[in-house]
C-alpha cells in the first residue's frame, strides 16, 4: 500500500501536517507507549529552543508557538492512543509571497512544488517546505526525548561551524555547559563571537550563511538498527534529511575516512568495567547499521538561507521569460542555530522508534 511522504517511523511514527502560513503546524504521534507522564510544559520547553533568539541570525517573525495537546493523554499521562500536538500560526504575512507567486525563488522548492502539485501548492512562506514546519518535529521530539530519557539515552546537539568559522574541539561536558550560553548554540565562546560577526557581515550584504551542527546520542545500547534497509545510520540520515535546509549528513569520521588507512580508521575493541567499548569512535557508534554502544555522532550540513535580498536570476512561470528577484520579508540570516534542537528531535524520534522495535522500550511504561 502506498504510504504518503509525511509519515516517518515504523512503530513510533510521526505524521506531519500544516503549512507555514496556514492555521497551524502540527504532528500526530502513533505508537507512543502508554503510561508516559507528559505535559504541554514539557513540549513548550523544547519549542522555546527553536524560537528566534536576539541574534543577527534570526528572523523577526515572532510566533508564540504555544503547544497544545489535542488527544492521546488523560490526566497528564499517555493513553496509548495517537497524540495530536499543534501550534497556531498567528504572525504570518503573505503579502510578499502574493507578489512573487509565479517567480520561483532560487534555492527554494517553489519550482519543484509547482510542477509536482500542478500549481495548487501553498506558495505562502514555502508551504510544507518551510522551516516553520519544524515546530511539529520539535514537538514530536519532546515526546521522544522524554521516552528515551527514561531509559538513560541522552541527545545533545551544538553548532560546530558557521560559514568558514569552525569551533574548537570540545568534550561533552563543555558542550553541556557552554552551548546554551549563546544564541548560536556553540560550545566555543570565541568561535561564537566570530560567527556572530560573520553573520552580521553577510546580513549587511543582503546575503546569508550556512554551517554544520553536530548531534550526539549518549548511552545508546548496542544492538539498535534493522539491517539491511532499516539500519541505524540510514534511518537517522533519512529523518535528518527531512529537515528543510539540510544538504549533508555524515557519521563518525565521515568523509575523512576516504583519506585514512584501515589501521587508522578501525576502532579497536577493549574491555572496560566488564563492558565492551572501542578506544576510538571513527564509526560514530554504528557498525553494520547497528549501534555498538559508543556515542552515536552525526554531523549535519545546513545550507545558507536561500531567501536573500540580493538580486538573483529567476523566471516567470506564466510568461516563460527570464527575470530577476529580490526577496523581501522576514528571514533568518543563518538557519544553523535554530536547527540544533530540530536535529536533536529527529535523532530522538528515530532512536525511540528503533528502541521500541528492538524491544528495549516497552509499549507500556510503568
């Protein structure tokens, strides 16, 4: 049976709905274990991390993003029925999009969506292709985090690069302590300052910047993943690539393995406290598509915000003529900082699904 493209997961599933300038953004979660204590405040805590910060990187669109749970709980505890979560859109301004309805914005899905949906696609703010839709992913991620945290699994993400500026290597304690102290979610304060300057410069030039986010999953038990086609890295990559603006995903040593020898890339095994670990983690915690008990490490490339005020070449779909376009509106000069919590969310959703599939997380939590 054909499955629509807005559904992710096998046992812990999420179904996304809503558009950037529609009435709301929402998500339906299927397969959430019964017995989990969850509140709108729990979900709101995660949504706050996705909101625009007082930073040159952020949009001036100020949505309240107040989480509402419409179904799936009773007395603050999940019932086993589907959870339906929404946030309302209250600060949408579609005027600019009316003026460029037939002028596809370079770097956006305007043209491909027009072709696929015969021109009936919601073009306002990008519709379902907007970063605004990630509010639903973050709400689902809040639930998934709460579940996996019960079983000792922790997800942390942080900004490691914006433009050409790279953060210094940090350990997990520094990431926990430092990343949340600045609006860029960077654990290297000096790099964060340089990144801020670079974003301001790009914004002043009517341009934008991209970057890299690193996601880390700690205490993931060995054995998660369903090879050959539902392997852990494949499932994580699929989920993360569904985030608007993501253009690349790598695990562990990633593309650098191409320049290593086998003796350099292999992670030697050893016994520690009666457990089996590896003395390095070039594999990023995954071997053969199955978690090996080491931290799962993924790095995600985020493209520069395609909505820029600088004049760009495009076409008029109606007249079939070449033209130019300067995009006006409220856009992030850099999407990277707001993507951090979204990447955490997609990692949590995927790991939760795989853990339920493996039997590590039961269908009823007591």
